[in-house]
């Protein structure tokens, strides 16, 4: 119930912004989005979370607090299928982001954040995790328009240090190296002169961390490539289809390669 209440507060806050200012997101200062995404399978940090490759629905509410750089989001992960109640999760993410060396070749966009992962169907903090992370990207470094390298350092640990539900190796680091390339192609209608696509790739080193009480070896665990695009419907609404492929290198993380598709509906304000 508490999770639904927090999500409702975020939704109501977005309604307040819309009611106060018809130019939504420009003068009001408080911006954000509400997103519902279908995933043909739920892959998280390389792990296939819902066994039997069951699909999932992901609900996200995000708020950016004026021009401060601070923001938060709440994400709910629910299986489309039975038998996964104990693996369904709510994520609470609080973060701060800013830019260093703006418009320079060394421009660095960064974000630091804290996340609490709550398994609502289990006793309080039995399986809950927390993390702190730092993410940096350098959009001007390559000299190629739209080609952006990024790096994320993630430290995970049990929310309750004495919990028996997460195992001895739930604490540790993950290192995520990413490269994104954004490009445009001609639009399909006169109202849409171009369509923007985003190619995403990542390579992850897992320092022996398992959120699921399993033994994981220290190694390069997996690599992901994917492509997505936003279909602008106007009035702040968009549809985002995507397709992704994971090459699973460390079998203690995932015993097989994965391919999945996503279709998201988003309202931005």
C-alpha cells in the first residue's frame, strides 16, 4: 500500500503542474514522466529475473525538481504470469545530476544516486537491497555527433545486513561501460520530418554480486546491444518500441543468451 501511495503522490504532483501552467514543463519548473512498458522478458543486470522467460510490465513515475538537478523515480516490476510474486519489486531512486565543463570537448554529464529495492510480498527487508551509483557520460569526447560513451559504477548491498534472504555475496560492485549512438532517418509522414533512433551497447563487469542468493564469479558477465525509437503522438505522449540482445558470458549470471522486445507508452510533462 505504501508503494502505491508514493506512486499516487508522483502522479498527483504531475497533475498539479499541468493545472498550474498550460505550457507544461517550461515555466512550471517541475518536470517528469509517467511510463508503462511491456517487456517480453525481464532482464536485470544480466539476470533473467522471472524464470521460464515470462514477460513483465514496468510502471515508472519520474520527477525532476525544478532546476536543482535533484530528482526521484518509483519503478514497479510485475510479472505477466503466475508464480513470480516473490520476485516482483519496487525501486525507489533518489538522484542528483549536473554538467561539468559545459560545451567543452571534456563536457561531463554526471548523476549520483541512491536506490532502495523493495520486494513487497516478502517480510520487510528479508530480500531488500540498496545501492549507490555514479554515472558519467561525455557527449563531446568522440567528436562524432550523437556518439556518447558512458560509465556507471554501482555498489550494491543488503538493506538489512543480517538478512538470510540475499546471501553472502549480495554486496559488491558492478562496472557498466556503455556507448550510445543517436541518429535520424527521414520521417514517414509530412508531420514527422525525421525519426530519431538510439543504438545502445553495454559491457558489464560483475565483481561477484548476486541479488538472488546465488554464487556468481568475478568476471565480465554480459554484453547488450539494442535499438529503440520514440514515436511522438503529440501533447506529451509517446510510444517507444525497442529490441535488445544479450550475449551472456558468465554462466553463473545467465546460462543463455537473451533476446527481448519492449513497447512503452510515456507521458512527459
